[in-house]
């Protein structure tokens, strides 16, 4: 290798390092993550309640059953909203198909090469 090749390699390495810094993922702070979970929980509580209320109101007007379907749908919307908030705060459903394994499941998986046998 010549001195010119070494310079080219150093220039290329500096360009690669600059691109890595530029495209590196931004780390979320703990406060931003908590705020994100709080906003998600709020929308998951309010969304089903408003949706169920509108659906109940529309069904009441269409079927002339005022106010029974509105009340029933509001109860279902509140229950659904609380269930959504509980799932959000418990991290349930955040990774579909994965679950917390018990100690015996971890041991059997560690001792077995093929868990699907």
C-alpha cells in the first residue's frame, strides 16, 4: 500500500464514522417514554368511550330505543377503555406471541436444542 492509499482509507473511515453518528438512533429519555405511555393510556381510555357513545346514540336513534342502547354502549366503552389502559400499563400485548416464561420452561428450553420437538 502506498501513502495515497492510506490517506484514502482514513478519509473513507472518517466518512463512515460521520454517517454512523448521523444515522444513529436517538435514545429516548425516561421522561419522554413515561409521557408517551401516559398519552397512549389516555387515548386508549377516551377512544372506546367516545366511539361506544356515538354508536349507542346512533343505534338509539335508528331503533328508537332511547336511552337504553346509549347506556349499554357507554358501559361497554368504559369497560373496554379500562381494559386497554390496564393492558398498556402492564405491557400486555406489546410483543405478540411472546410471554414470560416460568423457571421450568427456561430450563427445558436451555437443555433442549429444538424446542419444537
